[in-house]
């Protein structure tokens, strides 16, 4: 198999996991019966395939090198791992990457990959438990090693059959599985992956039995149950010594500890513990944590949806800018919508939202709680109208927002499910603290990684209350994260930046929070910044014009895009924010 064939296998895994997701979720009783193993495996594999596809695109030719694709998939899975099972899946893919060296992926490569994956997973676990995916992976590796054939398809079948036999034995090895009458969920997912490899190499899928699901509903947690959290984050800027110390520290804090690497300087950490803050602090001591995710694993009662989670992709020092009333109007040559007219603002849906005095435009509280509400921190009256028109409740960010203010706003939301768009208002460690404090036995709260208002608008555009909350949050987080954003400001004093010294009155262009452009004025900085942001491609540019923007700036920037980037759509809104003359989003 070359790189293209490996990608074909990855896509087959996605199809198989999608088909078996509900089954795998239902089997999920260990280590925590939160019914999300199938969802986590699918999300992790999706991240791996997307990374592999990106690697193939960079190769820009058919028959991409197997190693380049395998390494990319392993890295993508490590970065995008969801849950304990997702982290273990990333090590299976790392085993594949480590086994491919220059040539194609062969029968010997598969043997080496499974053996390496088994070794990596055992090293990564603080307390290996038999009767789980760990045991089944060992059996798959042993079956592949014992197969004398040199055809990849036949070795793959031997490994898959060995894994399937071991899967059937898991209830006899782990008491919690035996009492529930089920096989191990993560191991069932591994069999799906190996069966997918058989399908790709042999052209037909092995026949597997229907595995029984739990006969009885899971008991609801008691009111006095000790809160337990699943904490996950990506770690960079570390080394093997510090990672080993992190693994030991997480083992002191809780259980289900897994810390794994992609072999390229990134690690993914996972733990179940009572003190989520201490687990995050351990990551800070070991390196640079990001993509922090916390889920309550005690109060979960609905299948396939965590009771609380916080997805944070912002840097630990991110802050939002302040804002005030709207200014500016529409300009010709673009799709331009002054605030308050609706226009092409992110579409509102049927989500019912209740304000309860969150900001100047707060609506009256409904007697019946809505199913899902969105809370957004927004600076500027014009921008607030945009978010409200799109169905969000606005927490005014005209003055700095504190963790206490955000927590109080979340608690005033009457919804069972609350999605929060912080839009850069607080640094990540404070958002984690807010999320933990907001945890409630009767409410799911998910904090999304929007670092700016334009990212928040992009997230709102894909919001769909018809999806499960975790899937809706995943789609919205992805939309926010894939929106490149920048800002324009006027320098108020002489200062040293990463691109040189600016003088009062200079125009500054920022990519994220970093100054990357200094020009004689704001319009010139805007043109240069747009050229740089659009050099990487883009289909839609959103310009959120602030109160301090020079007259006609939106017009001028829209015309610049039309001249130099034909086919790129432009939407200009009057946001009214102070601090940023314009916020720019590129999707």
C-alpha cells in the first residue's frame, strides 16, 4: 500500500466507525459508562484522515509516499484525539508510521506496526488493564506475527480474526464487562479498523457476529457522587523526561491516565480525576498545553452526550478587545449589510434563547426552558445585534469581562444545553475554571474556541440545534478554528513590535494577536494585511468595522479585495467595537 492506499484505508475506517458508532457507544461501560467511545473513535479517525489528505495535497501527485501520509495521520490523530479510546487509536496509527520506512506498507510493515503500537500503548498507560483494547491489540499483533504469509491482505485477515477472537474473550477477563454482558467498546472499535484494512486489501469485509448490548439501562449517579472529570489536552514544548513526570503526576491525581506522543514533539494527555484544575496545572508544568477539554464523567446520564465539556483552543494569554456603538454603512461592490437589517448575517435558526439581563439588548426570560441556548461575549452594539439576530444571547463586552461575570451569565441561562462563544474575552485557564464551576447535574455547558468575534460569527453560521450538543459544538469549533482572523488598529504610541518599531498614527495589522504589518496609516495596513491573509486562499472575507475606523474604510478594503482577489466574497458589517478599527475573518 502506498500513501493513497493508506488514505483509502482511513476513509474505510471512517465509514465503518460511522456505521458502528451507536453499537460501540452502547457497549461503553469501562472505564466510565459515558457512551461516547464510538463518537470519540470516529472524531479521532476523522482528524487523522484530514491530516493525511492534507499531506497528499502537499505531495501534489498520485501514489503519495506511504510514510508521509502515515506520519501525517499519526500526528493528526494525536492532535485531534478524543477520549481515552481516541488517544489509544493515535498510537495504533503511530505504530503504522514507525513501521513504514521509505517504501510501501507491506505485510512485514503490518506486523511491525501492530507490535510497535502494542508497545507504545502499554508504555503510555499508567495502569494497564487486561480485557480491554490493550489485550485485543496484543492478540492482533501476535496473530499477525504468527501468520507465515507474505501477502498483506492475508496478514491483515489474520490480525483481524485474532482481534475478533480476543474481543469475544474480554467479558471473561474484566468483571465490569461480564456483569454488563458486553464486550469492550474500544476493542470493538479496533476490530472495525482491522476489518476495514481487510476490506481495502481483499475487497470483502469479514463476517462478524452482532455483539449484545447492555440489557439494562445504566443507573443514574447518586446526588452525593464525587465529581469526576475527564481532562484532555495537547502538549508541546516538552521532552520525554518531563512527559514521564507528567504521567506520574496525573497518576497521583486520578486514573485512566494516558500520555502519548506522535514522535514529532506533540503529546496528548488524558486523565479521569476529581481536580481538573490540578491536572491542567500539571500540563503547564510539563510544557505548553492547548486544546484543553474537560468533561464531567459522573453526572452524564444521556447517551452520546457528555454532561459538561470545555473545548479551549486559545493560547493561555488571549484577551478580547473592548467595544462601543456602531459606525459606518454599506458600500457598493460587495455584499454589505449594515447592522439591524438582517441581510446575510449568519442565519438564525429555531433555537430558543433566553437572556435574563445579560446585556443592553437582553430579552425577557421564557417560562419554559429552551432546549439549547448560545451565549456570546460581544463588544460593540452593532456586533451585538448581529449575534442576537443569529440567535445568540449576548453578554456585553464593552467593559472587560471577568470569569465571575461569565460564570454568572452562564448560570442565568435557563437552557439544558448552553454553548458559549467567549470570543477571546478570557485566557484559556480562566475559561477552564469557569467551565468547571458552571458544571451542573441538569445542564450541559460547552465552551467553544472562538478567539475573536469574527470567529464567533463563523461558528454561529454552522450552528444546528438538530444535532447532538457535542456534535454541534464540534462543527462550530471547527468553523471557528478554520477561520483565519486579523485586526487593524492605529498605533497610539511609539512601540517595538515583532516586525519593527511603530510610531503614533501608524497603521498596525495583526494576525491573531501578533503585529505583522506596520504601514503609514490604517487603510494601507489593511490592504497589506488582506494580501497576506488571502495569500493562503479564502472564499469569504468578513469585515467587522469598528467605531474608530476612518470613513469609507470598509468601502476601500472591499474594493481592494474585488480588484486583487476576484471571486472572493466580501461581507461588511458595522460592528461598533472600540480598539480594533476592523476585525477581519477569512473562511
